[in-house]
C-alpha cells in the first residue's frame, strides 16, 4: 500500500505526463492539478483534476482526440462508431 506522500508523487508524475502531452499539441488546461483529498485517502486511488477550460480549449482537445480516434480506431471519429 502506498503512503500519502507516494500517492501524491504518483499523481504529480501522471499529471506532468499529461501536461507535457497536451502542450505537445498546443493545449493548456489551466486548472490541471492533483486532487489532494484523493491522495490523502487510503481508500481511494489518487486522482488528477482536469479542471475547467474555455470553449476554444475544449474544442481543440476534442479535435485532437477525434483525429487520434480516426487514425487509431478505424471507423471512429467525429461521427461516432460505424456499424
């Protein structure tokens, strides 16, 4: 079982990975952070708080995910799965 400090470090590491990946595609989530309550709990997994963003950022994030879905999972994308 991880200590609270280890859970915080783990969550901070994943948050940093996510921040780096988002920046690589030109996206910044201004409220990205570690959820302190989940890291302090021995009963729940550490959580990364994605936070709020403006419509432009949300639209760009949706576009990046849709582009990835079209390449990674043929038949998926903005229009949804194909039968």
